[in-house]
């Protein structure tokens, strides 16, 4: 039976980022890492109008720079140079600018397929091996690690198992790890849009009585739309023909980018704030969406998971113990606790504040947006949260 120091269940963006953060130190120590992933990564990047994308904070860029990957990622990562936060039909608005914050961009937007290619190309096969396509069907706790049974009935053992298999992790449930859920009673409609005018690196966070929306810049002058509505209404929007859909979106978004000319495939996802009640056990870590799944409107979910992965790698490599040592994992959890609390809280409060239709709340948030644009200290705090630098002092 094969034995690995780390088995990462889920070879997506979070799992691959963890492997990359570990591999140099793991190679020096002779550690072996395996990534177990049900979907085989393609060998080449294929551009697609409808490609799903992720918002990368400036802090995420710094992590990938340290891993030597940013130059490759940046070839198809669209910089966010400004963020306009507004409330439809009201006077409150705030504009965040990369120039004012002294950074080249507040963040970036990259297609997930491109990100995946960049990450997978960076993996060192002498340290990181793949089991793909493969799925873990059962996990058994051992005194010195875990035994994983795959869907082809093969087994492997590891010192540390990392669950990075997504927000609907069946293994998390199998291991008896509960979750805290806070429903938003909303769904997100995701699609790519082409406007008639150049987006010039602008991102828009727009709040309406029906729910918040975000429009993020993509290459080829496309924009990634995240439109949050109630369940029945989002189903109605998804079923409209392209012309009717663009007309309704135009009415809500306005003409800041001219006429909205094209919309791609639409996908709908129900929204809940989900947090695992346990993130570490002896020889086990829960990571990524399996640990915390956030509302997408603030664009913080993947960035928080990336910081977790990088912090976990640093904790493991700083220890003189084999991966899986509980005090080491508890130290990692404690280190990330404040970042997680602040990021989850920021995302949740922004969602709830701007999702409320109560007149007093609406008036208060508009005054808040106006004050944000007038008070440099408050504006910088908000910008640092958006850039993924909220708990750091090195920038």
C-alpha cells in the first residue's frame, strides 16, 4: 500500500495552491504529496467566452509572486484599477482606486481554467503525484494518519489528509464534521457580459432592493456578472432570452459601460454562508469551501482559502514534526482565526447591509457610503479588506 506524507483530496485551485506552497520545502525534506481529483486537468488552455472566473485580491498576487507563478498568471489576469460601490436610486457611492492605495491594481480577475493551467504547470512531479480521475469514497482514521479508499477500490495511507473537495464535501459529512449555515434566501446568477464601451479595469458593486450585483472586468472587454436575486426571480431571469435579459440587466445596472451587447451562458447557484464546525483534527485539515463558503458578492471566498492554504504550508514546514501533528495544526488554526473571522464577518455584513430594503437601513448605508468616500481612514480600511490585506501590516 502506498504511503504519502500528505494526501490532498481535491486538486482544484485551493488544493493545487496548497501543493505549490509546500513543494519546495517538501522536496528538501523528502516528503511525498498526492493530489486526488475526479476531473482530469486538460493539457492546454482553451479560451471560452463563457469561462467561469475568480477575483484575485492584491494579497493573492503577492502569494503567487512568492511561489514564482504570478508572471504566468498575469498574462490573462485583468487588473481591477477602480471599484465603484453604489446603491441604486440613492445618492450614496464610493470609489476605490489603485492609484490612491499605491498599488498597481486593487485585484485581478482570471478565468478558472487559465488559473488551473498555471497552477498545474508549476507542480513538480518528483514531489507531487496525481490520482486522476479518482474520488475518495471512504476515510479511516489511523493512529498515525488516515487510510483513504478510492473509487477503484485501491487504498493509500497518509500522515495528513487535507479535505479541499468543496462546499458540499461528502467526506466532511462522513467524518461527522458539522457545519453552521446561515441562509441568504438568495441565489447568484453568473454570466459573462460584453458592453459597448471599454471597461478600463473598472469593477462595479451595485446594490439594489432586489439584491446586490457585481460586474468585474475580464480580458477581451468582457465582464463577469454576479447578480443576486431571490430564488423565483433568479429562475425567471435565467429563463429569459438574451435580448430580454440584457434589457432587464441594463435597467438595473445603468449605462456606465454603454449598451450591454452580449450575454453568455447563465448559471444559478443558491447562496448560504457555510462554516465547518471543525477545521483541524489530528492528521486532518478541512480547507477551502469545505471549511467556509462565502457569499460571492464581495469576492473574498477564494482569496481567504488561498491565505489559509499558504498559512498551512508555512506551519507544516516550520515544524520539525511530520505532517499531521495536532499541536502544529492547532497553531495554524489559531493563526488563521482572526483572518477568517474578519473576512467572513466583512463579507456577511456587507451582504446583509446592502441586501436590506428597510428605509432606515437604506438611509444609513447611503450615509456610510458617502462618509466612506469622504473619510480617508475609513476608505483605506475598506480598500484593504477588498484587497485581502485586512489583517496584515506588511503593505
